[in-house]
C-alpha cells in the first residue's frame, strides 16, 4: 500500500514537472517567435542583402551551440533571444524577395498559415495521444543530414527540380521533428525548456522557409 502511494506521488510529481516544462516552453516559444518577427521586420526595412542574410543564418546556427551550453545557466534566456533574433533578421532578404512578387504578401501569409496549421495539428496530436515518437529520431536525423548535403550540392548544381524536392523533404522532416520533440517533452525526455524551445523554434523556422520556397516556386511570378 505504501509502495503504491509512493509510486502515485512520484507519478504526480513527474506529470507536474512535465506540465511545467510544457508551459515554459510554449511561453518562451511564443516570445522568441514574436522577437524574430520584429528582427525580421527591421532587417526588411534596412534592405539587407542576400549575402548578409546568409552570414546572419550562419551566425544564428553557430549560436545553437552557445545556447545549448548555457541552457542550464541564468544567461540561457539571453542567448536564446540572441539566437532567435539573429535568425529572424536572416529572414529579411528572403521575405523582401517574395514581397517583390505581385502576390508576395499572399504567399508569405499562406506560408505562415500553413506553418501554424501543421505545427498546432501535430503538437496537439502528440500532446493528446502522448505517444512516444522517440523511435523516429535516428531516421529524422539521417534525413536531415542528407537534405543538408543535397542543399549544399544544389548551390553549385542549380537544379530547380532538386530545389523543390529538397524543400518538400524538409517539410516532411520538420513535421516529423515536431512530433518527435513534443513527444520528448510530454514523456519526460526533455526537461530543459530552453533546449525544448530551440528545438521547436528550428522546426517552425525551417518549416516556414521551405513552405515559402515551395509556394514561391509554384507562383506564376517566379
């Protein structure tokens, strides 16, 4: 009887901890996405070049390592905002490019809307079913590495069909990562809300940019 009581208390504590991580993650995710939108707007207003956008992207992805290292310290929050702010600014040149299309604003809103629908649908599924999607980790990582290698190769090859295929694959991979990362939080695999936020932020960021690239490619203005 005593063992059952202790087990129940332990389970309750685990659920409360998981809920706390979830709440903190979604709160920080909302703030960082808003901050990214602001820095993207500033970047667009400044008219930064595509080369500057690439440099900012590289700096942003370099900051991932700093954020992961500082995630357990008091400065972790500062670094996660630095990371998401830089990546937000990196979007400026890309957004300006699509805004130049006759239907540019509509394309960007479609990409944003599609990203939101995919994220909320998959997150809700992972949260309500509480299924363990950890088995997808290895497959998703291999797919991501292959997509990155193909993307680098296509910088030199400049094959339009390959560009489309890579972005379509990235959409699928990021959708899988949303399930994977949300499942890890729900099932206690990730207990640090800063690291959890970075994972979900990157999923949303890459999902949005790939959807925008696909929509732009199929636009009559391209």
